[in-house]
């Protein structure tokens, strides 16, 4: 028996798919890249993005045509599925279920039960029970030296533009011992870059107060293991929430070599009124103090962020405050998105009143601001030495590329493929806006 699995979505969906694969294989299925020979065809998707929903509909239309014409197979859909989409998808897929319902997958398969438990009805304790089972499954990694380790699932923040709390449920933290064990196994297996994943990593443990350690203590555990292991690897995390970013988290990063000096801290908007409408639960002063702590405690850290332009009601002045924030905080990278309403999110009930052309203009203006600040950092890299984790071939023939500890991409001349997945030292000889070129030292 064979299965074919398609994964659409973010790092979390990719990480989840590794566990789904190991579960299906335990049932006796073998993976195939060819959907035509599969007995089980599945999609792990994020239905909060219209693009992903369109892809899911295209896929299932093709599969159902084949089913009608040729042969029998079973189709399923899981991942971050909004309640409304779930009903619609049930008309096309044989099974639609929440990821945490994977425990019941073999039962659903044999009894042809078409729907798993509708998880928003579950208590946090029930969710925690199901996630514990899910996290105990073997986590397959999508890469040979870069790995993702889930530390938490769900979100309690309810930002108005986001549907995650409705698709993944409330925050549930994974056992710290289990996380540490998985990190150790990955390091033993030769992984060099490990990212701790969660929707709100720095509120780790708060759902199990008194029974589980805090995020800072978790980083300490990992850092201490790193020091003792005598192996070179880097540990990152994404995404933290500015409200929960505490000094002890930054101090832990500063203390241990294996904890990457790279912070991805979403700002979303530089305007306090806009942050209120987004229900981000911090104001610009709080965010400023977080950046100040990062710069003080981790002076070499690079800082990445996420920004939305053209959110409902965004005035020119509010947008200008985001431009000011970009210039003040001097990000190394910002993932800028033009606002589009997410079905299921609170803001989808509001008028999307910033015209598309204006969103595009703000996107272009802010992207230029980003280039300006990011290039100041890459320019000062010239002449200095950096340690890179080589991650593959560069687009330029005869060059390899890698990432600094702060995740700045650097290419260097070499055709030695054995360097891929290893650390090398380079001296930077020139820079561009977001990346640099170096030579091996
Ligand atoms: S954007 Fe807000 S609601 Fe969505 S996952 Fe992040 S913190 Fe949670």
C-alpha cells in the first residue's frame, strides 16, 4: 500500500507533516511521489490563506476525476482548517480531521468515518492530551541538516487579522524533557540548525504554570546541553510575541554559544492605535523597550520582523509611524504583507477599506526603507570574518552559499559539495542589500 502526501503552508505545517508521515508508515503504507500509484492521498494545508485553499480545491478536483475514471483510493485533508472550510471540504474529501485527531486515523480509515472530532469543542486539557500523543510520534525532518522541533501548539492572543486561534486551538505546551530529548537526537544525527517552533514560543509553559518550566528555562536546558555536547550547532526559535519577551530569555541566549543570536520579533505596525485595532496587546513603547533590551543584551544579534501594510482603516499617519519604526529599529529583514482579510478572523467582518493600489504603494515604499536600513548592516560586514553554515549551491555558478549566525546569506566561491551542511569561516569582500559575498579563510 502506498501514500502520497502534499504539504502546503508554513514551517509548522511542514513540521506536522513529518509526524503524519511517520504515523501513516506505521500503518503499513509506503511513501510515493507519484499520486497515480497511491492508495491514500492526503493534503496537510493551511486554510487561512486563500492561495492555499485554491490549491487544495485544484488538487482534490484532479484526484476526484481520477477516482471517477480509474480506481479507488482514499483522500484526506488535515492541517489548519477553518470550521467553515471544513464543512465545504467534506463534500470533496473522504476524510477531514484536525491534526490532533491523528490518534483516530486508522479507525476513521477502517470504518470510513468521514469526520474527526471538531476540536474547538475540546477543553485545553483534552487538546493537551491529544497533542501529547501527536508530539510523541517520530518527527521526520524535511532537510538533512536543518530541523524543526515543535514546542507548543495553538495561540491565546487572538490578533484581529489572524485565524490561528480558531484553527489550531488554545496554547498547549509540549513537555520540556521531550523537547530536550528531540534536540539531543537531532544533534546526534548530525543536524546543525534546529528551530524551536510555536505560534507564541515565549509564552511556553504558561498554560502549565507550576508544572512546566518557562521558555527562558527551556533555552537554558538546551544551552547547557549544547555546552556539554562539544558539538557545533545552532538553535533558533520562532515566533516570539513582543508582550511576552522577557529579559531572562535574552540573557539565556547571550549565555550559551549554541543559541543563535537572531531574533524574529513581529512588530506588525509602528502605530499604537493600529496595534490596538490589531489586538496585539502591546504599544509602541513596549515594543521599543524590547528592542532596546535586545540591543543591550545581544549587541551582535540581527533582528527580523513581520509587518502588515494597509490593514483596515490604516491612515497615512499610521503608515508613516510604521516607516519611522523601520528606520528606528533598523531591521535586517522584514516580511512585509499587504493586508488581506482571513476568513474566520475578527477583521474579516470589517471593511477592507485601503484600496489595493494604495496597499501596493505602501508595500513598495516600506520595502525601500527596509533596503536602506538592512544594507547599512551588510555594508559594515565587509572586511570582517563570519562563521557560516553552508546550506547549498548559490544561483551563481561555482559558488556555494550559507547563513551567518544572524541568518544573513553569504555566498563564496567553491565547488566543494562536501562543505554543504558544515560550518566554514569566510571573510566578507562585498555586500548587497540583504546578503554578502565572502571568501574562505
Ligand atoms: S498573529 Fe496573533 S493570533 Fe495569530 S498566531 Fe500570532 S500571536 Fe496568535
